[in-house]
C-alpha cells in the first residue's frame, strides 16, 4: 500500500497520526524570560549595572537573538536575593 493511501486510511479511520507516547514530555516548570531593561527595572538598577554583573559572572544573561538579550526570572531572583544578603 502506498504512503498516501496509508495516510488517507489513518485519517479516515480517525486514528491519531502521532500517539501520546511519541510526544516529548512537557517540562514541569517553564521559566519566563524578561528583557534586560525590564529585568533592570525589576531589580531597581540600570541595564548597564546588569551587564557589569554579567561580566563579573554574578548574573546569567541569555542571548535571545543576535541583537536581543534577556534574563530568566529565576536567575534575576537569585541575583536580587544575593545582593540583599
């Protein structure tokens, strides 16, 4: 049986094309990423301060695209908690 006929037979029989066991597991927790200016506002510092902290390896900044960077909220919270102590 050719592939097109098999696919047509599967669709017409209301059979799922992908079973649930073939799907990758979804992560239990997805961490939100905020832009660098937004992270700076939340931390109460300037974006340049966050960049300097990143250079000192006190904060992890992730690259979102060739021109955009961001900070995971969990990393920002750890950074703020570390500065308060």
